[in-house]
């Protein structure tokens, strides 16, 4: 177990204030220990707030970490371990410390079966990670995993959703020259949409010289 606070060290007025937050009986005398506090991120599922009036005190339980093995299984497309994790109580919508969901991880490695079991447990198919606002469908499209794209679309993934650059899943397929995936996405709409640079998926493919994807988008 590890005591923690939601605040970063720099948010406290002094080292003594950090020591006081963690319950030191003599904060001034213990302020040296506060110099070793560092900011880090952990999944919210591993934390619980301690009932300490006037203090922002949390306990991180690494000994109860079911989340890390679950997310690692999603990253490697290990369907059995993902299922086992959910049976142990890990939510299908669990995200890592960067806000990337298990479904995104499975889509990113092209594992359709793992995506299916997560979706059956109500994983959010249109969830956008907070940094670049990319969705599972965008990850699958860029990887050229057409079978995953079909699974996600079948679960109501929105092909017209855009990320922080105004890019759709179709545009990401064009960027990566994934012609088969572009062919699967193009009939769903969005061929005329433009990103923040004013480029359609076809214009992206043309700019990058992706002949196969150009042909797919002109078909």
C-alpha cells in the first residue's frame, strides 16, 4: 500500500504542508521526507480515499491490482485473460493512466475476438481518449484491421467521429495506406469531410502518394 494525494507536490505551499497532509504530528520536523514525493499516475480502480477530514489522502493498493494484468492482456490481444479479468470484477471500460481504453488496445493490435468480448460487456465503442480524441475505430483503421473495423461498426461505432485534428477513421486508413480498410469505411460516409488542414481522405492519400488507397477511394 502507498499513501497518495490527488495534488502534485508543486501544488502544496511547502514541504511541511505535504507532511501535514499525510498526517505528520510535527510537519516542520518531517518536511525533509516530503522532498521524496513524486507525481505519478495509477488507474483509479487501485485507489480509495481515506476518511481524514481536512486532508486529501488516498491509499493506493498495488497488492489488489487486477487492472494492470487486464490491460496488458488487452494490449496483447489475450482474449482468455481479458475475460478472466472481467470475471474478477474489472470493468470493460477500464482505461490506463493515459485514458486509453482496453477496447482501444485490442483494436490497436487487431484482435477482433477480444474486441467482441469487451463490447458484449458494454465497452464504449465511441469513447475518445483524452489526449488526441482518437477512438477504437481510428486505431483499427490506421492499423488496417478490417475485421476489427467491421466488428466495431457492427457495434455502432461512428465512422464520422473526428479526433483533435479533425480526422476520421477513413482518413487514418488513408494516412496509413490501408486500402482494404478504406474500402470498407468509404461506403459509410465521410468521403467529403475535411480535416483541420482542409484535406479529405482522398486528398490525404494523393498527397502521400498512396496509389492503392487512392484507387480504393475513387472506386
